[in-house]
């Protein structure tokens, strides 16, 4: 047998993908499945954004761009930070990447050597661990709970800092919990990382999908350009998942190294997608996105009212993203088994907590409210009938 690199064995698959396959098989048999498992908006890309992509193809705009991305798109993102968030971010600090995953790969490769540790929350987005493994770095997962909104705090960072810790990785809003980190707490963590001469990486992929308050960014903090790296994406708020486009905001001094890496790793982000994304910042598009954000807020509120009535506890109300992290411990069944049986018996697909970490993962499931309210009502009714024997 061909011997593979050790890192290949460290990359874990998503348990939910087995459920996705099962759901497809059930649908092929004629079953009606309500999909609340995959982290993808159910809204299509707005027609005007699609038209901009089609126009780019028809006009022959299909060649490579510069590794940093279209200058016009970098400027558009800079303008968006200013107009939407009141934050000045120079376009030469912004680079366009193939999805946020491209940005995660660049940051991991830029900042960490083999054996370097990175603090992350448990639960949290699992792909971050896998990108760190790819460069030989060591994820240092910190168990978090509802007491801290399932987020790292400055106190937890201080408690879990190790001699080999070289960075802190945050997400606000978080996947899978939808919770935010207050800017005051973010400021403390940023200062601690800065004092240690290490990086603060902040996943803001869902930051425009917040509900009780207007979106906030770590880039609004004083001196946020010194050691802060921000990941973002056109997938969630901008409804462009399949276009594979994201961006990275980095300290200006590190842009040349990131550009060299991008030139070698992927040349450039998809050209047609970049031209389409320019239209995503138009007033027409933003109006559509804001309407959809309001719809997501209504869906969230519907589930927050309905789920506790079923006996499913929601430890923390999500403030953003489109997920609800639910505690099913009182039902006496593990998360993956629960998800499998719910799918097969009731035709509702959700994601097991074991996909997001190890800390009490068996007691949680993630529900993505990426279906309209009528389908969510059907899902709630099906879940109610399914869990009766466990109560």
C-alpha cells in the first residue's frame, strides 16, 4: 500500500455528510425531507448579481485577475466597511480569495509553523482545525459553554495560554451557535494576543447577519491593523455560496507575503465571480439582502418560541448567523443517533453536535433555519411527534 502523509489521517470528515447522503437516498424513494442541516442560505443569488456574472462572461472577462483580486472589488469592499460599518479599511489591506476557505488556508500558512498552538473555541467551525493540521500547527480547543455564550473570553484565553500558543481564533457570529463576542471583550483578547506578539484571527463570515444590533467588526477597534486578520465571505449574507468567493483583511505589512502565497496556491479567485460580486454591493442588492436578513430573524424567532415547547432546550438565543444550537440531553439519546433517527423516521435533517467539537458534543444538535416558515412549522410538528417516546 502507498504510504500517505500523516496529515491525511488527521483530517476528519463531517458526520452530517453521511446524513446528507441518507437524505438523498430517501428523497430518491419519494420521501419528503426538510433540510435544516447544511450551512447554506436557501435564498438564490439575486438576479441582478447573476446577470452581472453572465455579462462578464459574455464580455470575455474570463481571464486570471491579479492574485490580490480585482482592484474595483477590493475598493468596493473598502467602501462597504465605510458606508455600512463606519470603519475605514484601506483597499490595499484587502485581498480576494476563493471562498473564505482560501483565506483560512492563507492565514494558516502565513502565521503558523509546525508545533505552534492556536486557541479556538469548542464547539466551533471544524475546518479551522483541519487547515491548521495541514501546516503542522496544533489546534488548542477550549471548552466553552452557555455561561460565556459559547465563546472564548479574555479570561479563558489567559487560563489556556500555553508556551507554544501563537494565535487566537475567534468567530463572531459563531458557527454553530450564532452567538456574538462583545467588542469590549474582543478588545481585551486582541490586547492579550498583541502583548504576546501573536495574531488574532476573527471569522466574520456571518457578521452582516446579526439581528438585535447592527453588524460589528473587530476592525473598528483602535490599532486593529497591527495583529488582526479578518476572514469574510460572499457565501452567507451575499447568497453566493457556489460562486466560491471570500476576502481577507490583513495588516498591510503582510500583504506581499500573502500575495506570493496566493500566486502559488491558487493564482487568483474566480474571475467571473469577482465581477458578479461587484453588483452585490449595489443599492438594489443590499435592499434584497436586508429583506432576507429580516426574514431570517423571523424564522429564528419562530423556532426560539417553538422548540422549548417541545422540550428541546435552547441554552443561548443566537444573535446572528442562521443556526440554533439545541440541547437534547434530556431526551437521553446521543446527537448523531438522534439526527439519524429523526431523518429516517420524521424526514427532518439536522446536524449533530459532534461535527463541531468534543465538549459535551453528544448532547447538542444544530438546526439551520434555512427553510421558509411553513417548512419550519412542518419540521417542528414532525420533531414533536418523533421525540414523544423519549420524553
